[in-house]
């Protein structure tokens, strides 16, 4: 009988110890969250200071719909990476196979992109010259074609005049 009492006592003791350990683990885990929150609070304070230095830009950005901002980002990528023309970018932004942006968002992007269209035409002309071994006349036609790159005649001529 004493043996059974000792077994019951030892089971109770083990259960109590396990419960205490679980409580300690939970307490430590929640304590780490508080220090994490404190670190996040400090980081947020630093971020707030940085954000305050750009208040005027953010105020302007807050009024702009996200879809317009996304269209502008995509337009910048098309310009910088693919050296597309203004019309080519607009068409890609509104295309059902491209960005699928509304016309207003695409126009916002075109109106606000900081691109050098002459430089884009020149880069595109170099690509045609190097990869397709095209003549200058053929490159010019491709640059201004409504089925091609859709650069303006002036942009295309700049590119041709500056090819090596």
C-alpha cells in the first residue's frame, strides 16, 4: 500500500514539474516577444525619422492610386531593361497580354516616367544591329514600325545617326 501511495505521489510530482516547465517555457517565449516588440518599436522610431525627411514625396504618393504606381514601376522596368519606346510601353501596359492596366494608369506612367527615349531607341538599334545584322535602313523601319518598336521618326533617326 505504501508503494502505491509513493507511485501516486511521484506521478503527481512529475505532473507538477511538467506543468511548471511548460509555464516557464511560455513565460520565456512571451518575454522574447516583448523584447522583439521593443526592437520593432525602436526600428519604427528610426523609420519614422527617415520617413519624416521624405514627407513631401510621401504626401504626393499617398494621393496616387496603387495601380498607377504599379503601372509606373512596370513602365520603368520596360524602359530600363528592354529599352522600349513610349508608345510601346503604353501598349504593353494596357495589353490584355501585358500589364492589363486601365488606360488612365498607363497614361499616368507615361506622363511620369523619367526615360531617355533617344537612348532607348539607340540601345534597341544596337540590339538589331548586333543580333540581327540588319542594315541601318531596316533598323530605322523596325524602330518606327507600328508592328515593331513604335519609336517616333525623330528618336529612330537619332538612333541611326549614333550607331557605329
